[in-house]
C-alpha cells in the first residue's frame, strides 16, 4: 500500500503578519545572533566528549534551514541525545581510537553530527535513517525512537553510524575496483522491492546493498561490525546464501582496512561487539551449537587466560593427576575441544601428549560423550556424561574434575581479553556465574 505524506508551508502568512509591527524589524534573525542559548549540562558533556577531543560538533537543536524543507521532520527529544551519543562514542569512536588512534578520528570523522527526531520518508516507501554529506556532516534521523535496552534498535543505530562513516572512508580512498565486479549485474534502483533471499542468492549481505556499489561496500562493513562474527556467520549458514561471493567481498573489506588504513578489521569488529554486548544481551545461544555459526570451542588456559578459579582448579588438578597415570610416559594435558557433533550429543575431546619414554611428543585424544538438552527459552545447554572411548577410559579418573565441570546446565557466553582483539566463546554454569571457561570459536 502506497503511503502519501503532505507538507503544509505557512511561512509567508506568518512573515507578512509579523512585518506589520515596526518593532519586530529590530529583532535578530535565527542564525544571525538570535540563536544564543545558555549552555546546559548536555551541551557541556557533548563539548567535552566530542568537540574538544575530536573537533566534532553535535547539533541537536532544531534548525530547519539545514534540512530538506520539503520533508516533514521533528526535533530530537533532548532526553534521548546523551544516551544515543554515549553509544556513538563507545561503539563507533572508541573502537577506532583503540584500534588506530585519536588522530584518525580527528582527521576523518565528520565535523558535525546533525540529529533529527524522526525518520525522513522517501518516495517509494523507504525511510532515511542517516546520510553523510561530503565527509563534513552526518545526519542521524529517528533519534526519538532510540532505546538502549532494545538490541535491535541499538543495532539499527550502530549500523547507520558505521555505514555512513564507511562512506567517508571510501570517498577519501576508494575501495578496490574488483569489489563492484563481483555482483555487477545485481545492482538495482528497485532494491527495496526485491526480497532479501534474492540478495543473498546473488551475493549481497542485505537488500540495500543492491542499491549501488558504494552502498554494497558500506553495508558489508556496517553489517560485519554490528552483527559481529557470530551474526555474520549465522547468515553464511543459511540455505541459498552465495557464500563464495560474500567471502570474496569480506576479504576485500578486511584487506582494504588493513592496507589502506592500517586497521585490523577483526580487532575493530571485536571492540564494537564488546561494547555492544556490555549493555545488550547478545544472541550467543543462537550462535554456538550444532548446525549454528560455531560448532566447536578449543580451550587452553595457557594460551587464553582469564578463566574462572573453579575451572583453573579443575584443570590443574586434572593436569597433575594425568602426569601420574603412567610414570614412564608422563602424560601432559594440552587442551580440550568442545564439539557439538549432533543436536543431542556433545563430545569433550581431551588432548594430551607423552612427555617422556619412547613415544615422547606423541599426541593422544580421549573422547568423552555427553547428551545435550537445549533449553531455548533459558538459553542453556544441559550436558550429561554418557560414555567414553578406549583412550578416554584410560585417563577418565585423572581428568574427572574436568569432565565433571561440563556436567549440568551451562549458559553460552562471549568473552573478551583486555585488548579485545579476539572474541572468545564459552560456558558459564547456569547456577554459578563464578564458574566459567572459554576458548577459540571454530566454524
């Protein structure tokens, strides 16, 4: 159904009536000395957070002269401005500052953020959520609907922010010429009337990516950053997705950021997700498990620190006992793999080496099998040990603290190191938040 929007302009009548009073002629015009306001705590915070360190002005007081006069727009609610701009700072500016430096933001960020309370409606039924104007200004619409407690809402805002900043970057240094050639025949001005499934089949990450090559590139960047690796890989697992082309686009994006800007895209993505997940519950349960984005986790406390005391105790106790299983070979605990090998079973693979004797250095793996009960509502997996192979039986008594650790109900979680370079995945006991372990996520 086509929607129609009307704008009634009555400025002329107002101006004529105002000119009847001679004293009105002496009043200063807005923009020429008549728009002075007493600074509020919000103004001071915006100045200290954005203008002073990054030379970036945040304009939230409504000024229709800087917006499209043919559109019906409303001013932003000042109560929404700080929560929104806190998110802009923590999930856009700071990841770039930490991954690159503050000078990068000073040089390439827009000089002004213009905030508008409503969306801007386009012909054809689409809405505008943001736009970048020549690298100078980013206009962010729909401010009045910002809700930091809604992950979907925040993700939409972050996607808009990262999308528009990507335009500034590629307008400064163009993306590789090979990028638009990958799906050259799929671009269309009628993108909003084409289903998402068609976009996936053709090798586009979203419907809007089909609008033009530059939108395609900005969509790839913004979707990868705001969906995170788990959300992005979840799309890759869907039937009908042209994974081959999307992987090529992904590689171009990663290479562009590294070679052009000296930015590790994975590190940038992880920092965005660490911040986003700190105030919004991530859909990690839908990312880890059989048939999901990640089907296995490799855990090695020697390589990935920050494990809980309970897990470290189980690890060290098992490690010491394993050395005594065979005095000649002295088995040394190396790592464990959690593998979701079916919808109802999980395998815990305990990897160890012989430290002495004729087989010194030989790697062995004992496989313990657990039943799996998934509780989607609670977002937990309940594991129960059901069996072990011959190699596992040899070491079962020694590594019992480890196999016991994984028994019972477990929540899936994302974990981050101090440098937030890699996003790890793991488990936290459902009834004890102090008991957790995590490691490297594998597809």
